[in-house]
C-alpha cells in the first residue's frame, strides 16, 4: 500500500545536503515511541514530521549550517 504525504513549501531549497538523512532521522524519531508496526495515521504523522525536518535542512545554507530553532551550543 502506498502512502503519500504532501510537502508544505516554506520557501525554496537552498542546499539539499543532508536533507535525506534529516528525513530518515525525523521519521525514526517520530516512530520510536509508537507501537510497531505503526498504523496508517501514525505513519502519516511521522512522515509529515520527517518532511518538515528535511525541508528545514534544505532551506539552510551549507551542510553544517544551523536550522531554525538551533542555538549552536
């Protein structure tokens, strides 16, 4: 079964370096405390979280740049 979650545009991508890794990390992080296997609603919510994180990374310049909300500490 295919599940699709649309991406929201919060601005243009500047540098996609690390966006795929950020997506994977966001997906795993959103699923780690949920029952396994996730139901459709839980998986869609986790995918939306992952998409949001990947988008934030793609909107930040440079592979090591900070994204909104990071303080660099």
